[in-house]
C-alpha cells in the first residue's frame, strides 16, 4: 500500500509540473497537426499521427490513474460497528 501511495505522490508531482504538462500538450498538438495534414491516401502517416496522439493521451491518463489508485490505497476502509 505504501508503494502505491508513493507512486501516487510521484504521479501527482508530474501532473503538477508545468514543464511536463507543456511537453504533453506540445506532443498532442503536434500529433493533431500531423493528423490534419496527413495525406489520406497514405495510411502509414495517418496511423503514425493517430498513434502519437493516443500515446500522449495515454501517458496523461496513466498518471491520473496512478494518482487515483494511490489515493484509494491510502483511504482508511470504513469499519462496521
């Protein structure tokens, strides 16, 4: 449990870090731009841009999930009296 809480704290620090968030936003924006500019007759370019966008979003979602999981681990379960 302590390990999950420590991971949650570290993940929250990432999500609070402006540089990290700017990096994710840049990757997402670049992927959206690449997707918009992709030649629809070139499936490889569409696949790559889509994969880049999905990967950037998964990084953010994974960090948020770790925070949530760690927060759940540190909650004291209710007692039945």
